[in-house]
């Protein structure tokens, strides 16, 4: 299983920055909007840029050596070395249909398909169809928590800063002290660190920290350091005590620097105050799922109202303004299309007023709130600016709720439960993969095949009048899923486990335009110019 985030393909930046593509994307977004409504498209590279990245999957290994790999993954798998691939393109969602059409008409891809002997299915999936998966706290995954709570490494989207002060003689109790020379997660030259990162991404948190302890003990034993192995529950303090053994041994420090950086990242994450909120989020999301099934949307919003607290009234574990935006996106995405009315409008107005007051009362605006309000300081923030920002947020939330209105098969991600089962979240990506791996091979309703030539077009047309085998996404041994708008580590693991269980022997690759955390998804939704291509990825 490879989890890759492609940064650019050949001429992506050149294609993305042309005025023609910007205008085209603006027209696409306008065409996707319901009549008389404004749509809030997810910020992305241009469709042609994404299509070029997907097409480049067929480039043999030698042609991709210079591609930055942002997440450790096995790019030496047999299908990478097998030469060119002829792909069948499929789309789930309106924007994915645009991207798949770009890939179908992309000249290098068309030339390759004529001569390629190997087959692959490429499925593009719109992120906006299920934003609950992007902002939810579903998985017990240490890697996801590390990426969510530690500060971003400057100039990087998918790596974090690891404070290395524990391995130096520079000790400080000042929590505001900045990290001068940070460590990071990318350790391509350290086999032990790469193996540990795979454990962080694939195992549950408890098993992952046990693996961290095992790797530290093995490393200390090889360096003849006086380590005492203890059994039982692994704590951050225990891991930290093992790390300290390497501090005064320069040779051992040099030999295992990559491993130590990853373990320090785990320790700092487990001690981080935001990590203790993770379980609170998870519990509240489960409660929301239950409440949504039993109550109308206005009632749910009224129940959330007391949780919006101003800075002066907020306790340690209360939700901040940014946290509340995460909950709102989760709620509107799960609920789906909402029945409009005076009651809903009144409930939203009350939530808006409380949110505006909370933002205005912030003594110092966080970077995210600065982007959302357009103010670099709380001194420049006015009540009108905060009101305008919150109004924009709620217009986008209404768009999020309508995202699946055109879907027939995948129109819900909420399982209301029954007398014997609790209500639950039903990930759209899981539904898509289950449909692809269905042994009965029904004709997929919402997984649309995008014709790449006259032959495919004729097949699609004749299938309306006679029995013709239409292309199916499960036809080929290589399955490539491209999440248009971002993917989470939990979703990648879910796809890996599903395919291994439902369709063993199929190789699967998950790609995306971004690796998401709850707060990064909020920033992309509410604090990014949606028609300006993201040239950072």
C-alpha cells in the first residue's frame, strides 16, 4: 500500500497559473452551483494539473526519481516498475468529472494508452461530498494526531517541527521559546525510523507507542546503553527516559537520530493539551450523530449554543472558535440537505451572534482567525468584519449540506441506527470502495465512467440499447483512488484494509491534492481563495 502526495507533475505550475485556467475553473464552479445559489468550491490545483499528476502514474520509475515524496511509501512495488499503464477513468462528483475529462483528453495520456499493455482503474472522488471525514476524529491513529497537533515545518504542508531540546544541554522551562533547529518526520535514510512511521500510520495508538518503545530498546542495546526494559503500559515519561540515554553519547545520537526524532514527535504529541481534546471531540461527534437522527437541525443548533464561550469564560477543555467551526462543518456535512425555514434561520442567527461575540472577544487572533476575518490583529477587528466573516461561513455551510443532493446511491453518510444499533457515520469513501469491490459487480450508479476515446463512447451509447459490458472500476488489478481536495491518514488506512479484505490481490494506491487534518480542512474551506491555484503543493 502506497500513500503518496504528489507535489507537481511536469508542467503543473505553468498550467495552474494561466489566466485561462483560472477563468475556466471559475466557470466550472459557477456551473456546478444550484440555480440562483453561490457555490463554495474546495480550493485545488487546476483540474489539468491534477490530471497531469494522475497521468504521470504511468511514467516508469526512472522518470519519477525527482518527485518529492511527502509521506513515506513503497514506490518500488511491482506495478511501478511494470512500465506504462492504460487507465480507465471514473468520477464520483461533479468536480471529479471535470478532472477525469481532463485526464481523458490529456495528450501524453492518450498516446500512452494506445501502446500500454497493463490496465488500471483511476477513480476521482470529490472531497466536498464528505467533509465529515476530513474534520472528524474517527481513527485511533498516532500519525494523524502528530500531524494535527505539532506545528508545521516551515515551507512544508505534510511535515511538522519536532522540538529536539531534550537531546541537548539547552534546557528551558519557557513554553513560548521557539524551536531553533527542529527535527521532522521525513527520515528516508533511516530504516528503523521508516518502519516506525509505518507503525504510527497503520497501528492503533497503544500498539504504535509499544513499537516506539521496542525500537528504542533495540537501538539502545546495539549501542550498549544501560537501558532497563519494563513491561506494561507505555507512557510518554517512560519513552522520554529512554531517549535521555542517547543524549550524552554522540555516536549513538548520530546513528539513531531519525528514530529519536519520530519518538520525540510521539512524546510531544501525547503530552500536548490538544491531544486530550481529541477524545472529547470523538465523544461529541458520536453524540451529534445520535442527536441528528432524533432531532431537527434547529434543535441541534440550539443545543450547541451554550458551548460557544468567550475567551474570558472559556475553561481549559472548552472549545475555541476554531474548534467550533470544526464541529459545524462535521454537522452540516453529515446532515446533508437541510429543509429551509424560519426556525432554521432563527437558530442559525443565534449561533452566528454567539460566534461573532466570541471572535470579537479574542484578545489575540489566531492565524486561522486572521485569515478568516482579514484582520492581522484584534485591534483592527470590528464587529462588522466579524459578522461578514461569519455570514460567509454559514453560506458555505449551506453549500456543504447540499453537496450530495445530486447523488443517488451515495446521498447519505449518516446511518440513523435502530433499537439495537447506535447511529453512526458512514464514510463516503468506504461506500465507494465497497461498491468497487462488490463481488456481484452491479452497475455503479454514482461512479461514472469517463470515456477516453471513440471506442468507450460507443460502448456507453450501445449499452443503452443492447447488452454491452460497460467498464467497471473493479475490472483491473491496479486501483488508483484520487481524492480531489484532500485525504486523511485514517481514510488511507481504511481503504487499505477494505481492499485487502474485500478484494485480496488488488493493488491499491491512494493519492490526493493534500493531506488533511481537521484544522487544515477548516483553513482550506473558510480562509483560502478558492479560485486561486495552490502553488505550494
